[in-house]
């Protein structure tokens, strides 16, 4: 009916006003914004990711892009890690993908790659393990795919954190392997009491991966060192 249509229209207007009022960035009052509210979709661009479809999300993504680049381009890994933590702690309301997957995978590769700033004997440490575990967990709970090489690197880091591999270290590597074949979040078997919000659980899209010769060779080498 006409009354129902007017009521629905009024309700939609009220919800829109509430959403705009609760936003982090105020709405510009210039003529351009008056014609094109910031909450309206960005003009369609082919290939634009879904998480950047709104004007606010696109702007916030652009504001954070330099920080994303630091994950793979910062002079040293400690600075990149600090940037990663800052990005996780500051989550704009309109950015669904807190850190784009390409930068997370790039940062994971940097953590385990032997470079001038990371001598070979320091590449696999407990610090690297916990940092890599955090990055892979973020990938897992933000709709990304944890890749086979990332799982293999985590298995090795779990068991090579000390000069001498202890039984506990080998068991940690084995638990990571179990999470891998069961398609669970990395570290689930190591830290079973970790709280994960229902929203994050709902975004999981990682598919099972099949262990390869590198996986089994790594476990055998760790067993031999134990």
C-alpha cells in the first residue's frame, strides 16, 4: 500500500542516516559529495575487488596502501612486522579485507626467505615461527588460501626454533602438519583455546592442501634431529 511504501522509505532513510553518522570519516559537504554521497558505489571499474565497491572503502584502501607496501618493501623485517601489527589494530569500518591477500602472502615469503638482513642460521627461529603463524592465521580467517609452501615453512619453523630439536619441537611440527591435512586454522592444535569470533569463522574459505615430498622430508629431518 502507499502507507507501507512511505514507511519503508522512511525506515531506509533512517538506517542510511545511522550508518553515515557512525562512520569514522565525516561526509564532505561540497557540491560533488552532495550529488554523489560517499556511501554510494564507486563508479564501476572492471576488475575492482568486491571489498572496494563503496566510495569509503576505496578511499580507506588507498589511504592504507603505502602501509601495505611496507610489508614487503620496508628496510628490515622488524619494521615490516610493526607495520603489520598496526594494520591489524586499526581496522576501518568499511574495509572488509583488513590486509589484501597479495601483501599477506608476500610478507609470509619475506619472513622465511634468507636475505642479507636475515643470516641463514637465524632464518628459522621461534620469533619467525610466531610471526609466520600470525600471518597465516590472518590469511586463513580473512577468506584467503593458505598455500602448500606456507604450510611447509610453518612445519619447519615449528621444529627448528632452537639449536637442538627437542621432542616438544617435533611434536609442535607434527601438530602443524595435522592442522594442514585437516584444513584447520594454522596453530589450532597448538593453541586450542584461542577465541575466534563467529564473523571470522564465517569468512574461512581456505581449501585442503595435499602434503608433498617437502612436507614429509621436513618431518623426517626434524625427527632425526630430535
